[in-house]
C-alpha cells in the first residue's frame, strides 16, 4: 500500500494551529523520532499509524524540507484572508491602545497563545479605500482567537518578530526619553 503525502511548500501553507500543536509536542517530548513522526503527522495531515509506513529516506527528506522552510525569513504581510473574511494588521502602530499592547505582549510570549495575539494584531477589515483600510475596533481577543488558529503560520511568525523588534526598540528609547525629559 502506497501512502500519498502532500507537504507544504512554504510555512504559509501550514496553519498557526498546526504549528502550535507541533510546538506542544516539542515542549513535552525529548524523543527525536517521536517528534519527527509527529512533525510529519501534523504538517502533512496524515495519521501517525501511516507515518510509520513511510520509507526512512522519505521521512529524513521531509524533516529536512520542513526544517528548511521554517528557517527561511518570513515576509511581513499586512492583509490576509481566512475563508471569505479579510483581516488587516493594525493600520497605525502609533495609535495602538494600552490594552492592545498589553494583550499582544502577554499572548505573544508563548506559541500556545499566539492565536490570541494574532486576534489583537489582525482584525476584520471593515472599510477599504485604495490600499488603506480600517479594522474592527478592539474588544478583546476572544472574538477571533479560534479563527486565528487557521491563519498562515508564516504571517504569525513575521508578526511576532515585528512586535519583538518594536518592543526592543521601545526599551532602548525609554532611557533616552527620560534623560531628555529630566534636562
């Protein structure tokens, strides 16, 4: 019996939810063979009982493939769709509310809650004019956090890097700001 395996060609073909499942496996197991089998099960959407039937050389090639696509730098994406709903990134980071910022920092600190951070950073687009857009007002991450598990993983990775970089820049700027205010 030949097993048909479809694999993602890039990380945006893998959902954030699938990546979160894989991260949970990595956090709870030290068994490299088990982790490799779960990687193929999760990212290729096949049952574990079928993964063990795949040729060892094919398994090794898939592991190399997934390692390669996850090591590639991800392009930051402002807009994307899940089903028919278009989501847009915060149009103006300068206008971010304290509540949005606190939730992003809190939820983006671990991959198991990244879908909640994505629900803060990306919200449904309610109005579009050319390339500009308005997103739904923030009322907590609960509204779209489960939907964000279907977001492309590469978008989540790039967004988390963006906010990590922004946070580091803010930390560097605070002492200069305080020093300037004191003089």
